[in-house]
C-alpha cells in the first residue's frame, strides 16, 4: 500500500482498518480464516515473520513471554515453547481471566509443541494465571491490523490488547522496560496519523514482517494501567476479570470512576432480529437510512464505525436480515452532519448507502419519523431505501 497517498490526516482508525483489510483480500495475501475483515489477518508468510522473534536480543534474555492468541502468531508461540520459556496467552476475549500459562507435556515432541501453540493447545494445555500472581513479562507479542514504522498500532477495534497490557501494568507484570513486538505482513506497515493514538493505545517497539525487522524507537508512553473513564458498565459486565481488578484498585484507594455508555449504546436490546435503543427520545427526530449492510456484520462493528466517524445516533434500529439500519438524530442539522460523515462508509469491503429516510425528505417530519417499516416479504430492490407508509409501519417503543 502506498500509504502516503492513501491516508490523509483526516483518516480515522476505521478508514485505515478497512483499507488494509480490503487490500489483503483483494491481493489474496491471507490464509484461513477468510475474509480477514474484523480479524487480525492470518497473513501469508506469518511463520517466516514469527521465526524472527527468537533473533531479538530481549528474547534470549527473558524467561517469560506473553503472546496473543491470534492465528498468525502461532509461530511465535511455538518459538517460545521450543526455547523452553514460559508462554503466557491471554484468554480469548478475556472471558475467563487475564491469561493462561501454556504447560506442554513433559518431554514434548516438536509435533506436540506445535499443538500446544495452536488454539487447541490454549484450550487443553493451559493453567489460569490470577491477577495476584507474581509474573514478570519482559516481552509481549501482539497482533495488529495496521502499524506504522514509528510504532503506532491499530488493532481490530475491540481494545483487548490495550486492556490486557493495562491490566498487566496494574498487576506489576510489565513496566517501561518491557518490549512490545507486533508481527504483520509488509503491507500492514502504513503511515498512521499520530492524532489517532490515545492514552490507552498500546504502541510497539519492534515490527517483524516476512522481509524486515523494524526497530521503531517509539517515544510515546505505554498504558500504565487501566484508564477506567474509557470503560463503561457494559464492558465490565462482559469481562469479569475487569470487575475484579476494579474492586482491587478501589480497595487500594484509586479512582475507578467509569465513563458513560456512548449514546448509541445506551439501552440496546435485541428482539425479533432487530436491535433498538430504548432511550427517551425527543418528540421529533430526524432519521437516516443506512442500506447495504453485509450479512454477518455485528451491531457492535457498525456502532464502532459510527463512533469513529463521529456520527453516533440517539437511537439505532438494526434490521440486519434486511441489510439495513435506521439512525435517529436530534434534528435535521445533526442528521445532515452525520450524512456528510458517513459518505463513502465501507464495512467489510461493502459500501454502505446513507441517506435521509423517505419520511424526512422535503423537510417534513411527523410522528412517522419514529416509525419503522415491517420487514417486507415480497421482492424488493436491494439498493432503494424503503418507503415509510402508514399501512406498512409499526411504532417502535420509546
């Protein structure tokens, strides 16, 4: 990717992710699982790049290495086990704890070590490591969607690598001397505008690709712990280990005030294939139709894209089966700003169409603004936004 011409200073993290994912798919640069959208890409040449981790000076010195569970990092996990070092792997999506220690069978063969370095090994040969365990990690290996030669990193958008590092910092497992390495395809090394990187974002010290070893000399500080104001109660409910850490930090007298749930996420509930926010809305709202939503897209992925484009609605009504969603904004001006921000929006390689819902056109708004079309059973165009008529609509609960 010729990055300088691709990413202007106005590019968002989401723009960069999409460009990299689209490029890898278009050029067929990845192995299973495909498509690579919304994943850390399992790029071709990953094992070659991973083998370079054992050439780093810090690797020879450290007894414990933390490697993320992503498929393209399998070779790095194998290198750690072959060197008879302690391998720590985060629990996928942090569902059951922070990380696991992979313990191969005594006298394991190379084939057994290969199994231990796979996702099966993380399931079958692991022992949980608790928050109060005395662990010291000098080397951390993370996956990335994009990374710059200056060490700025973009993950797949869920924030797990950043949270894991923050938690490790809180428990004293990492410090300023810990080296962070990412392993990517050469095309994932791109220019990333520095203004996109926030205080909770993890930066990297080395980038390993199939053809290069890049020392970034990154000067930005790494997370010193969890920044609680960046999290909300919803995130805490999904990740029990975070709740435990927050209780420990609260006991220690630290400020653990959480941030607010973003407007687009408050009160989201799923029923009948639709997801509707149940917030109290103004009497009159302006609705934007979003069409062309690809099959398999998650609501959370769309919300991330909307937030990164700075266009979160007051309410989001999801009709994924009909490949569409409706976004309610407080007034026509807010809707127009959102429309401008959403032009050219692409998710998973699919272009989305954003326009005013038909009931809003011509400047008239009525109670119909708050209505939704029932899913149509007859044939319909995939591109034209649905009309909103009294005999085909139902009132959405406020």
